C-alpha cells in the first residue's frame, strides 16, 4: 500500500454528518490524520493530489456486520480478499462476527485474527467475541479475557440462545463489567424456517419464519435488559412490529441500539422469485409493509445503522435447492451505493443516508467500547485520515465476476446501482483506487 504521508483531496463536496458539515472544499491529510479542511496552508506541499471534482468526500464507512471467514479459511486467503472487498466498498472500519471455525471464544484466536488483519494495513477490524463457548449456548465465555485482547462486544451470531437463564446470566455478567451484548432477535424454536411466513412461502412450499419469532425474542431481551441494566445492540431487525418495539424500548430509556441490513432495506420476499438461493438470507426477506417500516425507522433514527451483513458463500453452498442452500450474501462493495439509492428512492436527506453508514454505526461501536473506538466515522480536523471518495454521478451494474469478494452471490446481481467508490484512504494512505479513477499527481 502507498505510504504517502501528505495527501491533498481537491475539489470534492465534503460531508461529515457527525458535525453537520457539508461544503465543497479541499482536505489535507498529514501523517494519517486530517490536517486541514478548507483553508489549506500555502506552504502545504502534498506528495499526492487526488482530484475529487464531482465526488463526495466522506468519512470512511463503518460496517457493523461482516464475516471475514477467518480463522478457518486461511488456505483460501479469505481475510485478504474480504479486506480488499471492504476497501473497494469504502469501508475503513468493520466489526467481524465470531462464528468462524474455530469460534472466536479464546483470546489466542482473537489475537491471531487481529495480528493478521493489522499486517494487511487495510480496514480497522473490531472482533466480536462469542457470548457462549463454541456458540453452543451452554456456558459463558471468559468475557474479561476476550475484552482484554480486543473484543468490542459479545454475541451468539446466528446461533440462537434457547436457554433464557443463560441469557440472563450473560446480561448480568456483561452489565457488571460494562460490556455490550449484540443479538439478532429471533426465537430459537419459532425461527427454524427458511423464508418469511406469508402467501409466497406457502405457495412455494417453504417453511416459514413468522414475525413473532422476532417479537417474542425482543420482548424477552427487553425484559432481561430492564432486570439487569445491560446494554444491547440488536442486529438486523426485519419486521414492522420489531421496529415499533425498538421505538418503544428507546422511549422507555433502555440502553438499546439497532441496525438493519441492506437486503431488508431494499428487498421483499417477492425477490425470492422462483427459488433463487441468492435471496436465501438470515433474517429472511419479509413483506413490503415490513420493508417500508424499516425504511421509515432508519430515516427517523429508530434504527441506528445500515449494515452490509456481508456473508461470503461459496458456489457449492449456493448451488443447492433453496431450503438446503447456505444463507448469506456478499455486501461490502454494495453498502454505500445502496445507502445512496435509499436517499434517491425515498428522498431521504443525503446527510442522513451517509450518517447511517458512518457516524451512526460509529456511535454504536463507541457505546459498546465505552467510547474507546477513537474517531472512526467522522471527518474532522485532527481526526483519523479514513476517507472515502465517492462518485454519485456514475451508475454501475452488479456483476458477480467483477466483485472483489470471494462471495460472488448477492440478490442484487444484475441491478443497476448509483454511485461508485473512487478512492479509499485508511490512516491517510491510499488503500484502494478504482481502475478508472485518475491516478493523481505528485508534487
């Protein structure tokens, strides 16, 4: 990676939702930090100048739901490819799930992952630790030890906890030490289907996941939060009823935050089509009324963040019949374009659309870490030089063979999307440059 220490980003529209800044100005980066926004010193001599004319200059994206598939797939160099996908998507900070092979439930495994990720000098990686050993739901992990080596919070990932007493103890433990618990709200027994309950699932003969699988889990989580004082982040809410329960919980003063995936924000169960396994997802795609409620909840702040839910799945696992195929889709490279599409489709304020992939998730991460995350998700004087240069004027078609990720499957395949990342800078260094982007000039 280019280790230039002085970079000038010239002629772009700088938008930083965290400070409500929106102005066409130049940005100077020196030794990994933002040295100046506008009013660039006359004696500043950049080693590289990036022409951002017509582009948006944004904080590097923060993605709260990414699967890197390591440890466990070192032979396939999954970490390298998925980190490169993050760079192509403008994602400079990401939270990775612990449902790897082996599970991230031991300090040594977390240390190894962080060491390998740091050597790549690309996205900043924030691991989630397993809430229970092996994600089996029986006994709690040593959260203190996992936190000491860099785990930012604790989760069961997709392994739903059926034992409410274990969950209660986890909340008590986490609350005592100030840790956050991240959970996808789905009842273990009610959530055994492969598609959202409704006319389409019935017509296709697919086992359904009712909305109450989410709402029953939410009621349980909120009652345990009231009893223990725990902080909880809810991962990938999928229903209108779920949005209303989260809204009420926030009004009640519970320490809760929430995200929604790009899939649920844009798609419905109709997109399953004729058993299209690319639309086999967790949570399942629901009806239009749910999608509309998710969009409204994200716009009004009930939902805090938009996530890629990046889950690379190989060809063999997706080439099975719908109900037997592995759930998941690639998303890192689509996140910003789909946030921008939401802005265009619904007329949502552009700053809000950018906030849900920058400042919003950064605040969730900061709350989970006791505000130890530094200055991710912001573009401010003295802040980290994590920058995304995004061209909103181009349109591109999602094609599997052009994706950087080893996960080539997405329900958005064939979609024409607005906007493309031109440059991604991490710590003031150019970590990604689109093939059709101008190479920049050296002084």
